[in-house]
């Protein structure tokens, strides 16, 4: 109740699946803008969210202070029992808007490198703090006034400090979902986020979703065709996963060279990093920490300074 009184709610900024988002400001400082995200009552109880929601918020509170993670200022419940999150206001839209606006927004390898650096540091920080985001996609990467990209929407985030925890397999928007989740794995790791990071990387380059499956079956078929068919040879144990099914025609895993034609705009080192994020076996997938040590970041062109990055017009 006290927290609620600190903020004044303004116009609606947008509507999502789980929440309505409003502009707001601090009562004591009207120039301090915030976004107030009111989680829909029903959504609070879907996917095991609400009772957990408060705990998930703890994760967001634990992740405080990183420049590439949306800042949570406060939490309060309104009279209708809705959960309200007071978040950093990010006025410049999201990466999806920039990727899609092909006619007006032009960007190059240095820009992609800057955005990918910000995303990778955000994911590294989550994993370092034992939090999985589980819904990384361009539309959850919001842009601050100074050009900084911030990972947002921790509605599905959860801790993985308890290694025996069985987790639900129906997380992550389908196009960004890794094969282990599509095959029903319940003990998964930070590698699920890395696959999504790889999908965002690919999409930044080609400016369209890389593997846009219309169904889960189609999603698996696209992965098999474009990346390679998961088999016991490239992923020991995969055939034991409960939902394992692949098209009968087996495609060998493509090497780096096969990606150069379509993704070569980020150079040979960029493609090397991309391919490492897309390892089928989650145990062989690169980690966020290893990504940060990759040679690509130090190869020309250097990452664009955030104030020089393209923005929406
Ligand atoms: P979804 O991820 O389903 O699009 P969200 O509930 O996260 O929806 O947000 C809905 C909309 O509200 C977003 O598309 C965006 O336009 C706006 N929005 C969300 N968070 C913020 C924020 N921190 N600052 C400014 N606008 C925001």
C-alpha cells in the first residue's frame, strides 16, 4: 500500500499476453518516469506463475544494477489483487521493431556486435546469479533512451539453484525454443537461453526470423533441416527424451561454411560464434561466459558506441 502511493499511473503504453503496461511517474518527482506493468489476474495463475510470481520477482530484484537488465523499482498489489511491477521506462521500443523496419532502419556488423554484446552480458549476469530467463526474443529486448538494450519480461524466469528441480517444458516462444525443450526435457540449463540468443543473433543478420515454425512439429523439422538432425551420434541420450521424434530423412549437422552465405555479414568469426550457440546438444552449446571470451568481439568492425546505434524513426 505504501509502495503504491509512491507512483502515479498514467496512460496505457501497451498490452501484452500477461500484462497491461502503463506510463507512470514518481509522486515526489514527476520527471522520474516509470513503466507500471499490471499482471492480468488470470495470467497470474497460468503456467504456475502467480504463487511463483513473487519469487520470480525476487530474481529480478537480485539482478538489480546490471546495465542490460531492466530495473525493477518496486512491486505492489492493487485492490483487485493484481500484481503491479514498477519498472524502468524504456521509451525507444524493442529490437524487433528495428529488425522489422527494413525500409527505414539500416544497420551493419558493428551495430549487431554492440547489440549482441549487450544481450550476452545480460544473459551472463542472469546465469551467474542462477536465473534462467526462458523467453529471450527480440521483442523482449527493450531499448533505453541512451541506446542501451535491456533484457525485460522476466515473467517466465526461474531459478536453477536447485539442480533437481523439474521444470515445465512449455516455455520460450516457439521460434526461439531449443531442441531439448521441444523434445520434452525437464532438467534443462542455461543452455536454453543460449539457443534463444543464437536465434536472435541469426535474426539480426537476416532481418527475419530464422526458424519460424508454425507448430512444434514444424519447429523440429526446421531445426533438423537448417541445423541438422539430432541423433545419438551428435547428442548422446537425445533419443531417450520423451517427445523425441525427427523426420525420417536425416540431415547431417551443417558446418560453419554452410552458414557463410546467409550469415557472412558478421564475418567468419561472427559465424563461428553463431554456430557455437546453435549446438544441438545443450552440453556442447557455448556458455554465456565463453561467448564473452570469443574472438569476434575484438575483430573489426568494433561494436558501435551505444549513442551511435540506429534507433526507431
Ligand atoms: P509483450 O511482451 O507480450 O509484448 P509486455 O507485457 O511486456 O508485452 O509489454 C506490452 C507493451 O508495453 C510492449 O510491447 C511495450 O510497448 C510496452 N512496454 C513494456 N514494458 C515497457 C517499459 N519498461 N517501458 C516502456 N514500454 C514498455
